[in-house]
C-alpha cells in the first residue's frame, strides 16, 4: 500500500498528480481476502490515458552513482510478485500489473524522461511489466525470499514511468 510517510511513494503520487494522471491510493488497512489467503496490497491504481490501467507496486531504492544502469537494484519479494499477479487476475482485462522502481538519485545535470524533483530530492521512475519481470527474474536470496532482474533484462524491460501513462 502507498504510505505517504515513505518518500518514494509520496514522490510517485506527486509525479502522477503533477501530470494530471488520475490515481487511487490503495489502503492497506482494507486488505482483501482472496481464495482464503490474504494478499499483500499494491500501492496505486493508475488510470492511463494511452493504454491499460495500471496496478502499481512501488519499490523505492537509493542510487548514488548512476554511471551504469547495472547498479540499479531490481529486487522484490516473491510474495510481492505473486500477490500482484493475483491482483491482476482479480481486476481482469483492461488492467496491467507493473513494478515501479523509484530511485532516489543525485540531482541530474540535465533531467531526463522519468526524472522528477519532489521536496528537494530527485527521483528516477521506471516501470517493468510484471509478466516480463516474472519471465526473467532470478533468485536473489533464499533466506529473504527475494528475486531480482539481471541487469541485461532490466535494461531492456524497464521504461520510464511516463511511457506507461
């Protein structure tokens, strides 16, 4: 769920509002029951003007050296990935699940597509189609039950969040 006290989610919401993109912040306090199992809520329902509506789970990460995209962390918990896939099935046609990686970055010399300043911090926001993420994800940590995209797949699959809207 989007937590406005977490600056990554707050920046993502501000980014959408700045562009006039309608969205609904998902409230974790109203977790749904699905098939007798609790599903972790995602963060936003985003109403896209150019394609399917988006079910977005924001993954905030800090990046202090943007010299190569291979340094971008792309991990998520297996539960996040599996639950978001189930939410996509619940919502059905017209909705696409997206993992949005929101990177807190150093101020850029020249802002690029997907970059946004919010409350004195700069962010780079990209999205990866959940189905593609699942097709290419690899185990990151057995102990923490996390998965990640290898750098070469991230480079080819991640698109600035603007491209999804």
